[in-house]
C-alpha cells in the first residue's frame, strides 16, 4: 500500500513539474513581460493580414500578400511599403505613458466624452489572427505631443504619443505608392519604344543589350540602362484618374508614344504611355501605366524618352572582347606577315615563333586599346559593297580566339575564333572597319593602325638579358679601345692582358646594367638607315665556365629622344636603349681614367623609322 501511494505521489509531482516547465517555456520572462505591459499594442507581424483605417467619412483598407501591400479601398492600387513600414514601427514602439483605469471613468472622475473617445473620428483596426481590438484615437492630452487612446472593448484609457495618429491620419492617396513601378532596371529583359519617328526594340543577351529593331546591332548597355532607369525610378507627381473613362483630355486616347518593359518570359509587358501637358503644371506630363490602370502626372523630363533613336543607344565601342575567353590573338597583315600571340597562364608568347616570350604588357595595352576604341561614325548599315571600303581584302585583321588543347564533350580541341575586326581602306584621318560578320561598316581613327604591331619582332619581350652578374665569366668592352676582363681562381676579375688595376665600382655598375638589360621598345619593319653606320659600343660576354655561351651586344647610332639603337648578334630585330643604360655600359674600367662626360642621344622626333644621318659621336675614354 505504501509503495502504491508513493508511486501515485511521484506521478503527481512529475505531472505538475512538466506542466510548470511547459507553461513557463511559453511565458515571457520578467523583462519581456514588463516590456509587453508597457506597450499600447503588442503587434504580431507574422499574423497581420491587413490594416483598416476609419478617418471620418474615409475608409482606407490595406491588405498584405506575402511582403507586398496594396490599397483595396477606396481605390485599388499599389501601396507605399515605406509608409506602412513606418506605421508598423510606430506601433511596435508605442508606449503607455499614463493609464486612466476603467473604475476612475465609471466613478465619474474622468469622462470618455472629455477625451473624445465615445465616437472618435479616427479608428484603427489591425486585421488577422490574435490582433488587438479596434484602437480609438481621441483628443490631444495636456502634455505636448500626447493624446488619449483606448481599445473599443475597454473603457481603460491611455495617454501615449501621437506618432501613430500622425501616421494614419492621411488621405487615401498618401498610402499609394508613388513609384511608378516595382520593376528594377536589372529585371528588364526586353524593351519596345514607339514614337512618331518609328519603333525600336531592344533585347538583353546575358549582360549585354542588343538592338533588334529597326536593325540588328550592338547596343550600349550603359545607355540602355540609363534609359530604362528613367522609367523604373520615375516618381508620380499626381494621381489624376482611373483609365476606364475618357482619356482624350489627357492626350492619352492617342498617346504621343510609349515604352513597354518586359521581364523574364513576360509576353504582354508593362506599357507606359505618354500624353499631353496639364494646363497649370507645365513641368509635368500626363501618363498612363498599364500595370496600375491609372492616369498620373510624371515629371516632364520623362518625355525625352520619345526622342530616343537607335543611334542614341548604339554601342560605339569598336569591338566587344571577353578577355576571360581569350587564349589566342592573331594579327594578319597580308604580305607583311602574321603574328600569333598565345596566352600562357598569366603571360603571353609568340606562338608562331616557337612560343618565344612576348611583351605581355604590350598585349594588354593592345587589348585595352581595341576594347576602348570608339567608332568615329557609322558608315553603312548594310555592307553590300565591301570592295568600296577595302574590306573584301582587308589590309589588317585581328582575330580573338579561345583554345582547347583537348577534346571535351562540349567542344573539340583546337582554336575557336569568337570575335574579329578587319581594317580596310584609309580615307583621310579615318580607316574603314568591320567587326566579324556584322553587316555594318564603321570608321575609326587611322592612328589605331599604328598601335597594332604587324612585325613579330615588336612583340618580343623587353628583357634583353636575364642573367645574374656572378654568371658572367668573361667580358670584352670595345669602344675606340678594347678592354677584356676574366674571372680568376678566386672569382676576382683580372685583365686578360697586363696587370693594370680595375675600377670595381664601375665594373659592378656595368655588369648590373648588362645582365638585366631591358629595351625601351623593339623597332619593327626594315632597319632604320644608318642605325649602325657607326658603332658606339660592343659588349661581348660569356655565361659558362668554358666560355662557349657567348653573347654580343652592339650599340649603334642615336634613335632620337635621348635614346640609342641596339641589337644582339644572332637574335632578330633591333631595339631602342635608353641613355642611362648606354652611359653605364661605357663607364671607364681603369681607376686612373677620367670619367667621360655622359653621352646624350640627340633629341630626334623622327624616332625609329627614318632617323637623320648619325653625326660622329664623342668616344668614351677607356
């Protein structure tokens, strides 16, 4: 019997404990309970379905669907989400500053009539499950910025801030969304513009816009987005009328023009029609927007859209190049030859020269030049007569390709061109050009041709030698005299003949310059006349203990601009050497020799193609 009683008592204790735990779990803690008790409204946003406002004869009904709000009465339209969010925030933070109990009112110490809370003009109902009763708004209290408030099912009255009253005591149109549309510029995938001058349609392909009517051409994506943003960011000035009546007074029975926006796979689109100008508001224009079925006024600047022509939004960039896809760059110049540049990780090589290292900075420069080049004019929209523009056999063509070294399920191995630009006949300061198979002929600046090197030599790396000074074993410097040095057993430099001392500082400077020598640029085309008629310096050195790896640098005449022509024996091409390097290579190697005055190349603007005959230069004193 005692065991049974004990078990029963234990079960009761467990049940009571479980109930207490469950009950406490769902009750607010002390701090939360205090906050809730001090709030006028404990709003549950998750279950809020709508808001009903009675303001005298006006009844305003707002309804929520997901996160979107609409005005359902006295009109049906988009609601201003910001206005409603501000109202809900005011309700969340609405505090009771003083409470007048129902007993005080029943005892006659306070009267609802005095507070204007018997039949108040302004009432608010929050629609949805577990929402509070209707809220009645009375007169202002004695304290500034405060008013009397009560719930419809209670005589208990609160004094609270009048912020909520100010948020709902509005005209119905003040709850309407003044944004013309909820569509953002980035959501639009197609656009149709109709004006007295004609029709134009644009289609978005990936991230780029294309003109598809009245011609097919690349569009300037930034300009199209700017055009769209005039609609997607437009703000309504006035709500005029619904669009089911007579539209003639607004100039919308036969609108001056329209713009239609499409998103995704939308077939109908949202149509904005532009009408006339109000008599009293000359800075506004009547407009009708099909997505909302109303007539509005918008700022007059919106009608500038109607002046847009295909030329206004056409892409004036010569060519679009996606460098992420680019693996090959081919420059074809007819009889002058072909250059094929290939990407190798982050660098470039000259593919048709046994993948010799290329000047990657120069490749980057060319790509940026071509990507930023603007056409000076659109010459022909239908390229039916290519010979007329020298484009049937272009003098120069640049092709951009991707390259796959192995077959894949998607693509076979090999080169796949994805863009090209051909240059034809020169006319004045312009050259005619055509991009890929586009049917257009355009003109660009003739000077662009000079920036596209057609000689493979000009694409070589600017690094002439890549050694370390300690790798040099033997060195001969020849000016008007000849000096030969060699490393001894202790790695010390000695003269090949004689025991004369060596200026170690000058030798170190010479070796540092020589072993890391870089060209200013390579010179393309035929060798400039008289470039090597008079040799200034010849430096021969070896980089192997047996002296078999021999390198010879020859510096010739002036290249203009304070620079000198130079070449390396056994290597194609000549390059331009700067004056500081030139002077370092001719430093005297005898300590007792007086340093020669630094030489300067004559400032010759003729540069590298046709320099004047070289005058005799002062020779360095060895």
